[in-house]
């Protein structure tokens, strides 16, 4: 008949001697203790840590101990779940023999793997940030590369903005009662236009030169002298 209590006492003494700095007894009845497991230290000083809590059942090691992740440092929730699953699998695989050292060793190896994965993730994040910084610098230096897609997007925004500006301008003109001025209205408003040509001729005096080749001979024109609308232009000189 197996003496479970004796096996448990012997194992407890062995675990205490193997892990003197990380072994702590929490209770003697039932026997409950913790072992803190820390990953290997990386070059940058980053580590992960898990404190495992074990409770002997009456028939241990013929049945698995009660297992718990008592505390942890720098582990994500999914890492904690994976560690607990690993402990349960190892416990089932080692039924019938004392197993605490085997369970602790399995967790130790897993923590080292987690640190390696974290290191790779940190390095990848660092590379990604450097890449994003380089891309941002290129955009700042060279500007945005024009493609059909971003040109059409810009054109659509531009047309909307111009349409909105025209709408606002039209609305403002309607509200202010401002109407468009025709050429005739402009001529009637600005009386300076009435005398601008005459003033030009007076200032020029007899020095006005006319290129007669630009005009047809008067007899070639189909005009009736008795037409009241026909009135030759007379230019007054200083001699008159």
C-alpha cells in the first residue's frame, strides 16, 4: 500500500532544498506551498515571472495536486492561461510519481520561450516604428506621390469646395440686392466714356494718322447720302 503522506514529506524537503530562495510554505494542512519561477535574464534586463501554488491532495501523487498561478509579472493573460494548461497536462502525464520538480521545470522552459517571443515582438515593433518614421520623412521631403486614386479624390474635393464657394457668393449677392451690370449700364453710369474718344482726338491735334488702306473707298460703300443715319465724322483742327 502506497504511503502518500511519506512521499509528500520527502518531496517537500527535496523541493525546499532545490529552490531555497523561491520556496514558501503557506499551509501544513493541507500542505500548500509556492515556488516562484523566473525566466532567464535577457541582455536588456527584461524577464517574466510566475509564482506557482501547489496543494497536495490526500492521494497525491496518484492524483494531481491542486494547481494555481498565484501571481505573475510581465505576463499577458493568454500566457497565464497557457501556463495553467501546461501544468494540468504535465500533471496528468506524471500521475503515480512525485511531479513538482517536473512541473516547475516545464514552466521554467515555457517562460524562457515567452521571453524569446516577447523579444522578437519588441524588435519587430521597433523595426516597424523605424520604418514608419522613415516613410513619414520621405513623404515630408518628397511630398505625396500622385496616383490616379488620390488625384480623383482631390479633384472631387476641389470641385465640391468650388461649388460651395460659388453658392455662397451667389447667396451673398442675392441678399445684398446686387445685380450684374451690363455694358450699356456701365457706359451710362460712367460719363467719362462719353468724351474719352473726343478727348483723345483733341489731345492729338493734327498728328492723328489714319491708315486709309484699312478702309474701302467711300464710293465702294453702299450708302445713300440722303440717309439720315449717315453722317461723316468731322474733325476740328486748331486752325478752324
